[in-house]
């Protein structure tokens, strides 16, 4: 068993009003703490989805687990070959290497706190997604940075069927 020892010595405090916000309804991402500010311990963001909006398409992380805590609403989460419906107060943790995705449940809103541990620099990844959304870079540009962000996209028939 390996132990990751985070390398930071001051508390990380992020005030809601100071957090960078990416996107707008139906998908808003509030960037809270990146790996560099937590000494590699974790990276975290809050994702708010309205009216059944998609969050992340199926992917996996080779080196990090991803935690989803439902602050409010209802979401669908892919974990391996299982689609879980999670509601306020529910927690889902996906281990490294396991396919996962998330979206607000059809016709529902979802407010999700997401934590990746050990941390990966993610803020620039979300800025990249925003550039794609605004047509500044093509969607396939994500394929060029999969290794940098430890985010490897894949196809999931289970997810496609659940979201159809």
C-alpha cells in the first residue's frame, strides 16, 4: 500500500464569492481548490446542472479516485457498468481505472461537490472545456491532453442507454 503525503502547511480557504466560475446554466462549474494549492492531496470543484443537463461524458482516471457528494437535487452517475441515481446527501466514490460519468437526472437539477484524490491539476482542464463550449478550440483537442489531466475518454453502452 502506498501513502501519498500531501505537501502543504497552511489551511486552504476558498470563499464562495472568490471562486472562479466556468460556464453558465445549464452547466456551471465552481473551481474550489486545485492540486497545487493542496500539495497534491486533492482537487475539488462544485458542479451545478439544471434540467437534466449532462456533466461529464464517460471517462476514467488512471491514478485518482473521484468522489461525488450530492449537495442537492438528483443525478445519474455511471460507475463501471452500473448507473446509480444519487440524491441529496448521497456519496459515490469511483476508484482509479473505473469508467464513470455524471449528469443531472432527466428533468432534475443536481448540485454536486466533486473531489479527485490524489489531486490532479484540473482548473486548466475546465478552462479548456469552456474554450470548447465557446468554439475557440475543437472538441477533439481534449484527446491531446488526456494524459496531462489523467482523464481518458471512452464509450459506455450502459451510459448511452441510461441517457437515451
